[in-house]
């Protein structure tokens, strides 16, 4: 099942954007060059935390090299894809929609 890198804001993160940079580095080894925009968000109930969770989705640009080093506890594989291949991913329809929105904007 494909998913995007993500995580939570930690007490050591000064801002939400700091959390985006940190989580991306921790889970992929990639360094964010810039964060364009928050392009979507939604609320959900998590099995991992009580109450309502908020998911904010950001489109980012990363610095070369694009050599991904995955955190094995988080992800087992990765794939760079084009917009034409989103529908073939083994993931949920909401995740496919999210990826299409990010790649199209």
C-alpha cells in the first residue's frame, strides 16, 4: 500500500513547516528546498491518538540529489511517478485524489 511521508508536530518543531522539513528528512533522507503551499487538509479519527487529528498536505520541492534513504520502520519502498500513473498505484482513492491534486497544481 502506497502512502506519503508524514508525521506529527513535535514539541521541538517551532512551526508546522519545521515539522514538514523534519519528517521528510527522517522518513526519506531528502532535504526540502522549498514548500510551495498547503494544498489540502482534512480531519479524521486516528487509531493511534484520542480525539480528532488534522492532516495538512504540502507540496514541496527537494534539493538534489534525489537519492531516497527510507526509514525502514516507516516505509519499505518508494517510487517516483507521473500524473499518468497515479490511478495504477495500490492505494486508497482519497490518496490517489490527493496525489493528483498535488501533481496537477
